[in-house]
C-alpha cells in the first residue's frame, strides 16, 4: 500500500512538472520579440525596409512583448517610421556603439557590424517629420543611425530630425547618431529619457522645448567621429549647436560632452517659455562659445562640476549671458581654460554667480585659425560684467592678468574670497556704493 501511494505521488508530481514546463514554454513563446525580418525587412542596404518595419511595429503594439527586434544588418529607409505607444524597437547593441563613419580610425564602419539604419529620406526637407518618432512609453535602443549620402568634406545636406520624442516617457538608449543634420527633437513630451548617446550631429544635437515635467539627459557625447575634414568641420564650428534648451521645467542633464561647435549649450526663450534645471558634469571643448544664455527662468540654471574650453573662433569665450536675460545662472566648482580671449561676458538684468571655479589662460589676441601665442597676451579681464548682478566667491584666477571688469550698468556685485595670481586687477566702473562689495581677496603683494 505504501509503495502504491508513493507511485501515485510521483506520478502527480511528474505530470504537474510537465504541465509547468509546457506552460512556461508557451509563455516563453509568447514573449519572443517580433522580428522585422519576419515582416519582409531585408537588411541588405539596398531594399527599402520602411514598410516592413512599420508593419512589425504595428504588430508589436498588439503583441504580448511589445518589442521589435532588428538583428544585425543594414536597413535602408526611404521614408519615416512611427513607434506606437508602449513599443520598443531594439537592435543588437547593449551599449552605445562607436564607428568612424567615412574616416579610418581603426574602428569598423557603421555598415560593418551591428544594427544600422541607413536614412535616405527627407533630403533637403528639414521641416518634414522626423525619420523616427517615439510616443508614450516607447523606446529606441541599440542601433546606429547613419546618413550615407551626407558628404564628409562639404557643407552638410539638410535633413529632418533623426528622432522626435512625443507623448509621455519616451526613451532613446544606447544609440549612435553618427552624422545627422539634426539629432533629437525632445520637445512636446513629458519625462523624456535620453541616455548613452554618441555621434556627430552637424547642425543641432538635441533640442528641448515645451517640457513641463522633468526631462532627463544622461551620458551624451558629441565628438567629430564622422569627419574632421576642413570644409565640413569649419561649417560645423561656425553654425553648429550641440544642445539648445527652450522651455523645460526641472531639466536634469548629467555627464555630457561636446566638441567642435559654435555653441555648446544654449538657453533660449521659445513661445513656450524658458529653462530651469540642474546640469552636472557637463563639458564643452573647442567651441567658439561653450555656454550662451539668451534667457533663462528666474529660479535659474545650476551648473556644477563643468569643464569648458574655447580657443578657436573670432572671439573665443567660455560663457556669454546676453542682454535679454533676466534669470539666474550659477556655476559651481567648474573649470574654464583656453587659450581664449575672455572667460565670461555677462549682461542683462539677472544674476550670474561663479563659486569655487578655476580660471586659466585668458587675454589672448584674436588669431583666427591659429593657436594663440602666450607672448601676445593683452589686458582683457577674465570676467567682464556689463550689466545685471554678479557674485564671484572662492574662485581661483591662475594667471597674472586682469581678473574682473565691472561696467557702469552693473546693479550689484560681490567679489570676495577669491585667490588671484599676481596683483588684484579689478576695474570698477560701477562706482563705490553699498551694492558693490569687493573685499578679502587673496592676491600677491604689490
């Protein structure tokens, strides 16, 4: 009797286990991503795969996984695609890829490996819809977007944005935007997430506007991986803007870097308004001007642990706060160096503050196209305040050259606790009055 009971128990456990295996197998089958090749995508670089991708994306929208997988291949697009709500389109890359485009840097070309989208549509029509549109809870991940007809040594051809982010919580992750005319339109959405992106957008990298609920940009690096050839790169230096921020509330930007633009980070007033946000660990190298503030929100821009370098262009400057600004701009624990003409030119009606920052290599003559000569230094102050209010506290001026100019229209100034190499050279045209405080700066003896 005992043996019979043991046999029945084993049989029950066996069939229960089998049923679980069958059920888990069915679940696994249901969770298989939609494959674009099952919908006719060729991935041969010649066949237009636009329609095949859209069919796969639309099918995924009603599937259990809501994921579309594009395996290794070169997918040609003559048109644009729309990622439905809640759908993820992913390639093979689990981290952001890196390629050299046309130039040979020992790296594979974008058509050599991985999942590459070859964009041919929209040439000469920059105002048309983006190549790819993300919607609520939709994601693009692990692909390289490449424009094969973009020449590497000529004025760039105009295209629409590569990616537009709409709805709520759209995300682009681990992607390379190798050579778009304009990269990401992150406007008219809520809580966008842009993470682990690299490439060389030629005219505009990321545009942010009409955001009323916390956008996030992390680990975005724009370097001249596509081309450093003279004609194209000169055009980019004269016209390119890496980041442009219009109206965005509580914008968070972390660990970003740009190289070789006219403006690295620009803050403007759009029809929707202006920006406030937290910018941590951002950098700009070899930009004509690293940071330009046309206008920002009264609650301000908080820029911490930044690194900014300018040494080319007609008037290389790290920071310009323009006459139109009436918001607050704060730089904390940032480093600025050149060789440049000046560190900052500040104007407007708002307040700009620098605290615990380092200033090096200013006061160089304008020598367009040439490295500036240390023997040709001129008496240009590092910080020129033409209007508004300024706070300079605890900074390190590492060159023995004029440090600060306060213009006649300056309303208030606090310059205190700074370290100055050589003499303290502060020119005060604003006059001696209670709203101008200059004291306790550590300089070498007269």
